[in-house]
């Protein structure tokens, strides 16, 4: 699992730090679209999804941190 985190962090290092949240949200949207297409098509791909799902955990954690940071920022301004 640590290897997945390090690969994801290495991927994020290619982007400026202020874009990490946007990149994570975009990847999360792509994962959701992929899941929808997989479920829509065939069941055998659902098994592959279960195998690949742990790789999406760092992406979803980063998305949650970014969204919570945005919410905290917006609430502190008001």
C-alpha cells in the first residue's frame, strides 16, 4: 500500500502544489466514470475493479483533504 502512495505522490509532484486538489478531483471523476462504464458493460470487469480499487484510496483521500480545505477556507471568510 505504501508503494501505491509513493507512486501517487510522485505523480502529483509533476504538477504545481496548488493544482494537486484539482488533479485529484479529476482522477476521482475518471474513476467514477470508469466504474460506471464497467458496471454497465460486463460483470467480469467488476472483479478487476475490486482488485484495482485499493489504488484509488490515495486519490480519494487527497480529494477529501482538498474539498475540506476549500470548505474551511470558505467558512473562515464569512
